[in-house]
C-alpha cells in the first residue's frame, strides 16, 4: 500500500487505475505499470517518470467527439460543393446529349 501512496503523490490528479481525458476514458493501471518496470530493473524514480510520460502520451493521443466534429465541418462543406458541381455537370451532359441527338436526327430526317 505504501507504493500506491507514493505513486499517487508522484502522479497528481490521477487514479492508479484510470486516466480521464475530457469525455473519453482509457484504462491504464499506473500502479501495475510502475510495478512491472521495477521488476524489469528500473528504480522507483525511473519507473514513475516513465509512467508519467506514458500517461501524457495516452492523454495526447485520445480524440474526442468535439475534435472529430471540428474536422468534419470542412469535409461536409467540400462534399456539398462537389454535389453542386456534379449536378451542374449532369445538366451540361444532358444538354450535350440532347444537342448531339438533335444533330443526328436532322441528318437522317433531312
């Protein structure tokens, strides 16, 4: 239990079992991570520093719904522009086909 208290002091504002980032949650057992690093030969300070760096990396890697929404707006605008261009191209193609059909009919009828 003493290690748990030491870990909580060295990683403020975190629980040993979870890391929270806005509305997203990822499970990361910091106590078990420190314990595993110490078993691999790291001393307490090194293990805690690496655990802290890992926690920051996870926090920065998470994407929230707001992040996705902000990236989605420009994409939706581009899609709307493309739809408008496609509609214009369809009309132009329709007139082109009608014009060619008219020319062909005049050749055979005249």
